[in-house]
């Protein structure tokens, strides 16, 4: 992978002389660490990190609080702190934030947010102020169901504390260098936890307002019209959890979540004179925002859900029973996009349309598991087995806008007209049966193995493609054609096996082979197909990933480090095409790489850290040649570095940076790829490397902690990896600059 001259030496120097964000102690200053005990919600059985044949990280509450500032999202924090996760996009979406070149299963309190229909807004469905901790498992796994072909991110919300009553208040402000009422961002949060003998609970409410974003030259950045952005948004969130412990062996926990993120802006994109950005491929837009936007229904993300967990530690002869039921609803709305509708019945064979996408996702599920411990020849054997079931119902609608008003206003006036279905309604039922075993063969050697059988059923309703419906409205006498639905059934049996060898009390070697899979985004995939498309098991099916991992880790009083090499492969690949269509190509794909991390604490005051993740991925084109995957699939080289000093009065100063390497492999490869109807060349961009640093300070004040931050310290003029790849995938209008230098202040107090 080709790196820029500046970024590669800096990345290697950071790795060589520093320590990593990931450590293995439990001190408040540890920040991101390798996990001492993984929660039951993540892996169906708590284990220490020394017993896990894999790469696991945690971000604790103290580190999350240190990174929080107004307008900074959960995706921003995770992209900064998790080595194997691709950099944050800076938009509302986490599209392109893969792990090890594969999709990530995002969960909140063990409830999966990544389903068959992927709106890519999971990390924008919870505010950092509502998070207790985050657990990250890198690599493919089927243990918790579909979607984790690259790893799992389990976000754990507020939990009851140790005190009978504990309250916390938080407030923050953020602004670019050019302060004004339009650019100011602020947030406020209030939480309360209660701890009793039988009843405990946690409650939190957060409100935030995000202003305009300015680039390094002080110019307002235009809206991101493909995945939407967070400018001029208002966010409200409510989280509550109630725990009841009637006996020492039983516990019932019920959680409720509500999140609403709504944009309300009067600035639109600058398409250039006479919409040149849409009609002239050689035109380069200004990427600035223009006042005068008239759009009533603006981008929005709304998420609401409830989950109940019951645990009994003494059933059926001393087994532990875990049962979880959940429901969630997710509604998303995007920015209207202008595209060319091609149909032979239209005059000239095509027409321009302006349409806004709206998704509605309903999910309910039930998970059950039994855990039992045995003594085998004086060694521990742990068994976990159970059954899961989930039903998801997906629909998508498109709001049309008057194309003549759009053209006359140069892309600022959106007058709604008709609504159309965008793809058929889809119901997806998944059922999984699993068995997992952990056995200590000796004091040094332990093994883990498991199997999961998964049954997938897709029910696709008959539908009228929007291309047919719009053509029928535009052409008198045209009779539209229906897309016939159908039912598809698939089953997969997936295995995992791993070993851990303890070299000494502080070091372990581990290796594992695991299989994961992702469900096809059936509703999205069928959105743009013609009415003649045939729905059957040949073109609607899951993607299975075989993953291999070999690693070493060490943890002692002052030095924590780990190195992991990985390789994964599949016989199918999802392709997002330049015409916004999505296809599943029947072709081989492979991804490999290495991630490493160090953390060094020579004294109680000083902490140094660094991380490095290098990944490369390829697919076979129609001629059987290996071609590079683009930056939406495989992140360029990514390195993190930080240094932190804690003063005697418990104040601290932290300098942190993220370095992204440049690469042009996929960009050079794309024009050479042999094309077939099913295997297309993936749009790829030349990625230019960059380095961005932040300075964060904290000091105790009036019983709480006052914080200050300077982000993009050097006021670097750059585009994120997403912004660069988006030009090839969506067009130049999405190739937006990143935010310039911004300043923040905050205050948090517990009482």
C-alpha cells in the first residue's frame, strides 16, 4: 500500500516509541484497553482477556468522557480509539467504517442494530453521553448471529452505580475559529442512577444542537447529499434501565431507548451555474453551502426500542439461563438526490428526477442461552447452548420533488409531488441454534470451539418498481409492470475454533479459525432492479466469511502490547455501483493485514500510546484476475498516537493524533478490471494521506471536571477517507473537505 512521504515515517515512529490506547489494567487513566472481562451480552459468557482466542478492546467511561465534546459523535470517538476500525466519515453515516475489510455488527446492550436492511446510521443512534462503556471484538464471528463478518461493537448504556443515588450533569460548547451563532454547537446531559437491595436503575436525557461546519479556510461546508451530514441538527435522547433482583440467583432487567436526530437547515448544496455539477463531468463544485434552501422534510434519524433480560443462575440442575426479548424501530430520511431515470417508454429514453429516500425498519427478537460448568479431570469445561430468533420487516418510500422547480432554483427549492415505493416490502426471519465450549487442557493451554446452524427465510412482496410507476405517470397509456415477489430460504452451518497458550503470567499466544456471515440487504438490492428480475436463491443469499487470526499479547505493570495478523475470504462480494444500484457478485474476495498496539506507562504521571492497522483486500474480476477493493471496503493504513501527562492536582494534558496513509492501488486497478454483467469494477479513488492532531486538557473544578479541547490542531486542510472515496462512488458533490480547527469547553460534575 503506497503511503505519502510524510505519513508513513510518522506512523512507524509512533508505533516504535510509544504505547497504545489498548491496555489491560483497570485504572481510570487506562482509556482504551484490552478487555479484562467481556460482558455476557457480547459473547454469551464472561471470560478474562487471557482466555480469549481473539482481539478484544474496551473503551471505558472515563475515556469516553475525555473524548466527548459538543458535536462529536460516537463514530468519531470509535474511529479515533479502535485500531481495526476505519476512520470516521464525518457524516451522519458510518458507511465505509469496516473492520478488517468487512461489515460490523453494532449492538446496544446486546441488541443488534445491524440487520438485513442497513441504513448505516447505527453509530449515530446514541450519544456518547449515554454510554457506560464500549466493547469491541475484531474478526468474523457467527456466535451472536448475522452481520459480524468483520467484528462486533457492543455499546453498553448507563448502568446503576455503587451509590444509593448518583446524579451527573454535563454541558459542552464547541465552535470553529470563526465564532458565530450559526457555527456554535452545544450539548447538555443529565443522568441519575439508583442502587438498592432489590431494585436499581439508571436514567439519562441528552440534548444537543449542531451548528455549521467550516473548512480550514473558514468557509461553510456544503451539505453531504449522499449519506447526509450533521450540520444544523437537533438531537434528543432518552435512556432508562430498571433492574430487579428478587433472589440471589435471579435478575430481571428492562431497558428503554428513544433517539431523534432532526436536521433543520436553510443552506443547500452549490451545484454551480446551471447545475453544472450534475451535467458537466469536468466541472468542479465549490463544496460550499448556499443560503436559500427550501426543503420541509429534511434528513432525520429516529430510533426507539425496548429490551428485557432475565437471568436465573440455578435452573435445570445448576445451569444458568439467560433470556432476552427485544424490539426496535428505526426510521431514516435522506437528502433528496437527482438522478437519471432510464426507461424506453420515456421521451428520449430517460428523464431527470429528484427523489428523497425514507426507510422504515421493524425488528423483534428472542435470544435464549443455557450455561453449564463441568469439572473434567480437574479442569474447567464451560458449555453454552441456545436458540435465537429474529424477524425484521423493511420498507422504503421515495418522495418525488418537482424537477422544474429544482432546476429553476439551481437546486435549492424542493416542492413535493408524488410518493413511490422504492423496492418491495421485505420480511426476513432468521433462526439460529448454537453450541459453544471452552476447556482448559492445562494451566497453560486452553481451547474454544463452537458451531452455529443458521436458517434464513426471505419473503419479498409483489411491488411496482418506481421506474415503472414514474414512467406510467409521465407517459399517457403506459401500463406498468409488476416485480413479482417470492420466498427464499437458506441455511448455513458455521464453525469456530481457537487456542490460547500462556507463555507466562503476562503473555499469551492465540490463534483462531472462525466463520461469520452477512445477510443480503434484500430491500436495498431490489430497489433498482427491473420488473423482469427473478427473485430466487441464486441472487438473494447470505455471504459467508472464513476468518483466520494469529496473535500475541502482553500485559504487565508498565507495558501492554499486542500484535495480530489476520486473513479472511468469501466467495461473494457486495458491490455498490456508480448508478446507486447494489449487486451481489458471485466472485472470490480476500482481505489480509496486521494490527498492533502498545501502551507504555513509565510513571504514574506519564502515559504514551500508539496503534497501527494495515489492511489490504482484493476481489476476482470477470477474467479471474485479482483486483483491489476500494477505500469504502478496506481502510488505508491507519495509525494512532497519544501522549498524556497527569499532574499532581489530577489535571491532565493529552495530545492525540491519527495518521492515515495514502494509496492508489484500487484507483489504478479499476480501469483494468474485466467487466461482466454480474462482476463490475468497483469505483475507486486515489486516497491522499493526512495526519490530524488534537489537544485535550482537564482540570478539577468545583467538585467536577472542566475540559478544553482543540481539534485539528494544525488547521489541516484535508478530506477524510470517506470524502475522497465518495467522489468515485457518488460524484464530486460528496467529495467535501473536513472541518478545520475547532475549539471546545465542557464541564461534568457528579453529586
